[in-house]
C-alpha cells in the first residue's frame, strides 16, 4: 500500500503521532483514501445543513420571527441558495487555511525555482512529496469529486450547470494528473490562489441573500481585487512563467536523451565525401 495509506492506518492504530514531514514518491495507490473523503464531505455537509446552515439562513434572511413564517417555494429556494454558499465558504476557507499552513514555510512558497529543485539534490521529476502536501491534494480531490455528484443530485440546478460540471471534471483531472506528474508544489500554490478569491465571493452571496448590502458590496470588492491580484497577476506572471519557462532553464539537461547522446555538439557528417561510381551508371 502507498505511503499515504500506510501512515493513515498506522496513525489510527497507534498513539504515535503522524509524521507529516515524511517524504515519499506520489503513486496511484495514494488515491485509496479518496473514497473515504468523497463520503466524508456529503456527511459533513448534511450535518451542517441540518443543524447549522438551516437555522443560520432563516435567522439572517428572515430575522428573529423566522419560525413564525409560512414555508413557501420562494423562501425555500432562498434558504437553499444560502446554505450552498455557506457550504462552499466553509470548504474554500478550510482549503485555503490548509494550503497556507502546509506551504507557508516551504522555500517554493516565495521562490518558484524550488518548484523544480530540492531538497538536497532532488530535481523534478525525481522529487518526493511530504505527507502534508499529499493531504492538501487528497482534500481537494475529494471535494471536487464529491462536487460532481452534488451538482447532479443535491444542489439547485442553475443555468450555468454545464459550466460548473465542466469545471469540476476538469479540476479533478488536473489534480490527479499534476499529482502523478509530480507537479504538486506548483499545484498547491495554484489551489491556494484560486480558493482565496472564492471565499469573498461566497461571503458576498450570503450577504446578498441576507439583504446585508453593505457587507455584500465590500465582499464583492474584495473578490474583484483578489481575483485581479491572484489570478491575473500572480498566477500568470509567477506560476505560469515558472511552469512554462523557468522549468526549462532549471532542468538537468543530462536527463534528456538527445542531449545525453549529443552533449550539445553537432554530430559528425557520416555521409561519404565522394559519390560512388554506381551513382553515375546509367
């Protein structure tokens, strides 16, 4: 069994703390924990919906006398939309905090060169992953896999259903592929960049449903500002630059077959200096 699963089982069967700094190569077997997370998210959401979000939505949307109001389709739709935003807020906030806690003290948090080199003589793609970084990936993969089913069977069907479904499927594929291709350092930063602005978006939606216009305006302004800074500036000029240009400069060229065989020199011309006599025969 993969290192991630082994450490998970070991921690559940003994009192010894889990070594979150332990390193191992990523493997498909690590996704054995994914079904547990896919089941965890709907269970958690069910509990929050029933005991927290429902009461919170009624109180914030309808005020103190919410328990005396008759149930209508319009009110129920508004409550459901509030609960969906509350759930997404909880996830994005928790995912952002997890990503920051895991990556903040890593050298590649501030220097993209370390996406590809270190620690020691490790060089991409021959890099190991810390267990805590694997946890970030499993958390995100579990949520977006669950989100596909939630979009189909749980959440309110909206006009952007196709766009949302495409987004969730593409996100799962990107998470899985970047994990196996050992691009998790850059990937974890991308997850943190994208989750941050969504926090403000969901706060703005909840404020709008609750008729808190002042908070809604502030939240949407923060959303726009964070979107511009994180997704239109840091993401392309920091992360994409590293994954498209910096990696090519840093990579150990000796690991590439052509460069290893030619050593950067033009090969000798193996053609004959003179043409054979047979070439002139009619």
